[in-house]
RNA sequence: GUCCCCAUCGUCUAGUGGCCCAGGACGCCGGCCUCUCACGCCGGUAACGGGGGUUCAAAUCCCCCUGGGGACGCCA
C-alpha cells in the first residue's frame, strides 16, 4: 500500500474562509488517519491577484486551527520552470498547440455558441495551424472531440462527462504563466498526491485535469469532491452572509476546538455523536461518511459547541486566552483564573466572557450601575439592609462562600426577611447589574475589601 | 441557455430493502432546579419534495418531474 498524501491548495487572493478551512481539515484528517502526509501548497500563479499578506493570513489561520503540514508551504510561483517543461512536453508530442486568437475573438466564439443554445466554448480555430511561439499566443490542450471522460468520485460516486462538453482550454497564458488546471496536475503528480479532496465547485475541472493526466501519461490521484457550505439563504457562503474568514471567528471569541468540531460535522457524521476530540476525529474520520449534499452554516450550533468547549477547558488555559479579549488588562492571571470558573457556564464566546468579567476588573469607584437596576432594587429599605449587612461583613475575617452564606443566613433570621429581599440589592451593589454569577462566589472572588467598598458606595449611590 | 452535482425535521444529520407510523443534535416551546442570569435535568414541536415503477416489503433500488446548488475565464 502506498502512503497517503493529501494537500490543501489555497490561492492567496483572500483570507482562509470557512469552506476552505473545512476542506483543509478533511485533507488533514485523512492524512493523519492514514499516517500519511499533508502538504500545503500556495496557488499563486495569478501574480496579479496574489498577495503575500494573504499567504501569511492563511498560514496563521491554519496554525490557529492546528492543521500542521508535513511539507510546504510550496509556492507555485517558484515552480514555473517545472510547468513550462511539462507544457513543452505536450507541445512536442502534439497534444497541445499555440493559439493566436485574442481574448475578444474567443469571447465572440463563446457568444456565438451561447446564441445557439450550446455550451460556450473555444471553437478550435488554431488547432491545426501548427503555430509556433509568438507574442500574445497561448498554448491550448488538443482535447479529444469525442468520447467520455469518467472518474469515480470518492464522495459522489461515478461521474461522466461527454468530451464534446470540453474545449481546448488554455494551459499557458500569453504571459507564459501556467493556468490553474495545468499547474494543479503537474504539482499533484510530482508531489505524489494520492487523494485530492476539494470543494465540489471543482467537479467540472476534474475531467479537464484528467485529460491532462492522460496526455502526459501520468498516474492520476483519487478525487473526492466535498459539498459546498451555504449561507442561510442556501446560496454559496460569501461575505454577504457575515463573517466567512476563519480568523474573524477567533476575534469573535470562538475556540479552535469548537471550530474544528463544528466544521467536521458540517458534511460528516459518525452515527449520533456530536462531540469529537482531535484524537477521536483522526481515529474515526472516514470518506464514506461524508455527505453528498451541500450544508447550511448554522451559527447557533457553532455557538453551542463553543460554549461546550468553554465549559470543558481548564480555567488556567481560559484565563490566558481571556487576557486577549479583555480591554486594558492590568490584573494578574491568577485573578482571572479565579473569575473564569464563574463565567464558564455562562459565556458562549470569549468576547462574552470578557464582557461578563468586566465588573470584576473595573475599579470599585468606576463600576457602572445600571440605572433601571438601581431604581428597582436599591430602594431605601434595601439600602438599610445593605448597610446592616456591611456592618456584619466588616467583622468577619474569612470571606469564603461558606462563611458568607452563614453570615447572610444569620442576618436574614435576625431581620426576619427572605433571601430574595436582599439578594438582588446586593448583586446590583457589587456588580452594577441584575444578572451575574452566584452571589457568594462573586463576593468571594471580589474579596472582602472590594465587596464592602462597593456595597457602601451603593448605599449612597444616586443614579 | 448548456453541462455537472444534490434532495430526511427550520438547521446539522442517523438511516446502505424489513429493526423506521423515521433516531440524535442545535434552535424553539413547556416544566423542574434556583439568590439573578446561566448551567444542568425532564418533556414537547417538527422531516423522508411529487409521480410512476421494481419488490412479499422502499426513506432506502430504477425512471420522470420539480426544486436547489455549482460550473461554463489567458481566476482558482
């Protein structure tokens, strides 16, 4: 059995988007599962649109997702000689030819075909002209006029296309650079790629590439076309649907674990299981369980997975992460580490967690009070209770949840009131809001001094 | 327009001819828990696009229709 080699080959014309990330993930998983190799290749043959910063952004996103490669990144822009060599081979063997038609002329041919209700194609005008190299000339593949090109897709099954549908497409542009289809074939072949897993928007390119493999007389890899990811309107996912860049999700406070888990389940399933660790995925991933149909990106489910992984992660790790999301961080990590457990069951994203952590981090005198909360809960009676509770809190040395609970219980008994009566006032006093983690745990983390300071401030606070 | 691909709850999906008057998950609704908000737990809502076949038996196989998506570049 030969070693499995997969690759991810983005073009640096944009950021790594959701769909690309999933394709990369599937390739990565397949390589890892089979103890094969995963190659990263930057497809930058279009020197006009390729941007170096995009390459960096893609690499950064791959890194964030933890999709490490064994080879590369390779750059097609650095392999031009190799492509030229293969193209020359095709010209020499009469399987490719120079064409002097201008883009306008070709467009006219296509227009003509369209007018007759046919598929727009180049009409093969220069096919038998036997032209040599020259200014403005491209090289086209002399594609078969009849017959069928077929392949057995790993995901979709048998696919057949009549060769009449294909035309003599361009292999080398007028500027001497190779086109996508040629470069992909040369690279996949020379890099020993065994499995090409890519978006099914490439399905129509596959027959063309197979024609090149055949013309070159080289072994072709196995192809698998994964379905597209759609927006809620069922159209191909794009900027119109909001964030599509993977790194945007990092910014929005998603964990890479959640991202990976979500992406893999979009188009792949393993029975009824929903949660997968990286190791489980490598063990359980399989091509047979990939679905054939497109799937809709669902933010709610991503959010659910993210909150799951937030609950699962260690407070220490989260504290370190949270640091990046909190504005003006001046406390130390150990303090954040105490806050995090209170927020884990509540925050769905790191951004949310940062917002929820805000009142812990702000200076006591700068704590913002919600006006409505003040009006509703800091009533004159409530303020009296608050003052009484402060008096009792000042006398305690221990400020742990247990002690606090006892002190409050004693006060309730003495004052003859229910906890409900003072719970919200205290909460508003120390957090400024009506919603927060449990009162006692919040007080403990805040500490005696700050809790009391805030409560005292609340007693006389005027909204 | 032409070609290619696809078709189970709103969404992600299980299902590979009988175990399915279709299971899980997200969401949504209701309840429980409760110091608020969450978490958690329990329950509920909701789908095989339509029509023909094949078969003792079809969500599962075949055909047609419809619907959706994609591709038709000297982009990838």
